[in-house]
C-alpha cells in the first residue's frame, strides 16, 4: 500500500471497465485522480457506452478509498475540452505524475473494404488521435513538475499480432505503439517514461455484446455468450476466454510505480498467451 502516495493520475475513459479499475487500483495506492469520460453514445459503436451515472460511480468508489477525484465529462476527440479538464484537475490537485491514455472504442466489425467511412473515422479519432490529444495536454504538466512521470497507453494484443474484421481498430492500436515509442524517445531525457499495455480480450462491455457474438458465430441468428465462449477461449494459449480488468490494472500499476522506474518504450502484452497463437 502507498506506492503512489502524494501523486496525481490523469485517466481517460474512467467511467467504467478498465478505466474505472485503473482509477481504483491507483487510488488504493495513494494517488488522487483526474478522470474524464465522454459519457455519451458514439453512433458507430454497436454497444452501449458509458453514462454520466457510470462516471459518478467511479467518483464514489475513489472517494470511498479516501482519495480526491476531479471528474469531467469530456471527449478525447475534443482537444480544448480535454485540455480544460486536465488543467482544472491539476489546478485543484496541485500536480500531475501519471497519465493513462485509456479511452477507446470498438466500432462495427467487418472486412476492411466493408467498413463505413464514419466507423473508420470515429475509431481512428478516438483510439489514436484521442491518445495523442491526451499526451499533448498532459506533457506540459508533467514537465512543469520537474519530477519525471509515467504515461501508459492502452493498446492491444491485436496491434502486435493483427486481427481480422477490425482493420480500423488494429490500425489505431498499432499507431498507439508507434506513438508510444516516439514519445518515449522524446521524453526520456526528462525522466518521463512512456509505455503501452497490450491486452488480449478483456472482460468488459466491449466484448460482452451482440455485435461481438455475431462476429464469432455468424452462422447463428442471435448468438449469446454460451455460443461464443469457446471461440473467445480459442484465441488464447492459456485456457481462458479473457482476462479481467484487474489483470490489466496490476500491470499498469507496476509500470507507473517506482518498481518500473527504468522501463520505457515497451509494449507489454498482458494476454494469456494470445501472441503465442
């Protein structure tokens, strides 16, 4: 306990799923939190996205750990809104040490030539440009602190292995790894470390939805979880259908803590052997 005492973390996509888990893990180790989430639906996302109520639940859970949290509804595609959110958070909490560029979306799936222009644009704008925006608004605060810092980008195992039926997602997540390496090289002289986390399938709403079920079982009219669980399990070398959000958070916590103080420029798989397939 207390590995992050006195530090402040900026987390995008914090209303639920991996983002909420990261906020709670870091808060449990002493960090205060600047949290943002779009908290509304993007039309090309084929499953329900987070709501203001979800973000309020994250706030309540962090405060139950006796940590401070500044939460703002903001879209990572909106640079000015994102900048205002982090500026206000730093003004209230006094510093910035950790940045988790976690916000992401999974658009409608299909072969590359069949993807819609809108779906391609939304996926690239959220999953890649939104990550660049997150780094861009946060770096001046990390630099101003003069204490170094840590940025972790949520990429994907698909960025390292490739995947069918999600060219927009794979392109964006692969871009995350390239952006991470560029930022790591630029910021290393200031002791600001930049890494990417590359999970396999994570048990969140992004995988528990009808669109994903149909992707795995196009032969069925209305497949459910029981119909696809073996398909999920088949993508990992270890006999599990997915990893849990806590598994990703534990890896993030290691990277942002002093235990990872000399780790930078790394794309870290947390993947149950996905890359062995």
